[in-house]
C-alpha cells in the first residue's frame, strides 16, 4: 500500500514535525520510531513516561436500546467468554471475540460507562468486529464506531504525575479504573491501563482536541513521543499478546494461556456458563487441558529469535514441537526474549527447547511471563 493511500490519525502532523519515521500499519501511516531510536524510547518508558498515538485502534460504543447497561453487558456475553455482566460502572476488562472453533477473532478491552459499553478493538480487525457486533447484537444494542475519537496512551512510572497536572482525580484511579475527566478543556474517557506493563493511562479524546492535548502533555517534564517499535518490545517484555502473531483464529484462549480472562461465572457450573461461540471447545479445554501452550522463551546469546522460527525438542531438529510467534531484543531484560507455542509436555518453566535461527540451533529456556514485572497501580 502506497503512503498516499494510507489513513492518517489526528496526530499525523505532530509525528511528522517530531521526526517520526512513518510506516504502514493496519492501513494507517504510523510512527515506527523517532530520532532517539527504539532502544532509547523503550528505556524512557520504563524509567520516565512516554506518549503513544494509538488512534488507529477501533473505539466502539454499545448503547443498550432498553436504556439499561446491564442489557448491553448480557448481550455482549453472546460473543465473548468473559463475565461482562459483573463489570461495575467505571471499570474495564480484557476479553476476546471467539469463533465456533474456539479460535480468537480479536482481543479487546470492555469498559462500562454510564450510557453503555466502550470497546477498544484492534485496528486490523475493527471492520470485521463492527460487522459482528452489528449483526449479532442488533436487537439489544445500537453499535456506534467512534470515528471522531482519537486514543492516546501515556505510559511509564511518571504517567500519574504528568496527567494529574490536568486532571488531579487520576491519582485516585487504580488499574482498570475508567473515568470521564477534563484534560485541558477536552472531555476524555480515561482508563488506567496500557500495553507496556508499566503504570499508565489510555485517553480517549475527540479528534479535534487530540493534537492540542498531546502537545500539552508533551510540554510536561520527561514526556516523549514513542513509536510502534518500542511499543512492541515493551509489550513483549510484559508478556502481552499481539493479535495476528501470538493469537489468531487458530489459537484458543486456553492454548494462549489467557484462561485467567474467563471468570468462573462463564465456566462449567457457573451462573452463565457458556453461551459464547466455541464454548464447548474452550470449556472442555479448561477441564481437560490442551496439547500446546503459549510460553515465554529466553534464547541463548544476543541475537533475537523472530516470528515463525521453528522450535524443536532437540538440537538436531528431529522433533518439531512448535514455533515462535513474537521475538525481539528486550532492552530491560538485556537479551533476546520471545513467546511461542510448544507441545504441552515441553512447556514447563526451566525446560530447554531449540529454536532454528538461520540454520543454527539456539537453546531457548522456557521462562515465566512476564519477563519484566508489571508495575500496575493496584
């Protein structure tokens, strides 16, 4: 896709002014990195605070036709395995859209607001997600793609003090809280969450206010723009899945080690067990196990083992047991890190498997996730 056909977020001019290296991503022109480079940007988020433009993501509002948000929550449970009905006002939850085979169509965040549910979905999936929601929930909900909204992510240990300059109430928020607050005169929906493993916020703001709000945040001490490159290495160190790489329609939430996102009420014996696509398969896997699992990997040496590298039980490449789905150098870890799927028998922490890197065998130790401890404010 040529750059002239790519979509632009409301911060496109800011990225260009700031020297962002623009690349195609999910149909948008997005900044891969700025002058400091990916490693420096990654470290800056871990030590200070970074501002990410994630306006390419889809924001969808589900408004209940009945006027009762409980009805929208129950309706959404027809499409996801999480307990949405128990979600309290001002809180959000991670879940997945599943298909009839138990595969993952997309992963998403769901926040309960006064007038409905706000969903944040992946950029590459938002059209399909919108079609799914409109076709399946038409009786219960009005489904609105929030095309006039931008999304900013402020991430790092200094995120709270930065945002509190404009909205002091953020100091009272804990991980996964959601509030509607003013930031420099702009009405924003703010969640205390993110995709880096650090404390931080995601800020939904009107497109017309986004550039101004971003520039105001960047005036604060230690705030720097951060590109997609560091976003990827940060989320990998945090053990978080990337849709299309670590999870997709061929992986189930249980295989992906995401069963923590399926609450007891939706499991066998629960108050609202099943009822979502692929429930029989997914709930069966919860009880009976799976043949493969997503794991963390620490490859030996300094060279990263990348996406799609095959994994073997032996250095001679005789027994194929899986593949790498994400891999990069982890600046905080100080070495290569990866995630991938291996046969369940080979998935125990501390076990060594072998990745193929340009015909060479690389010993890789199965490691606990995340690679870097999370610093969420609980």
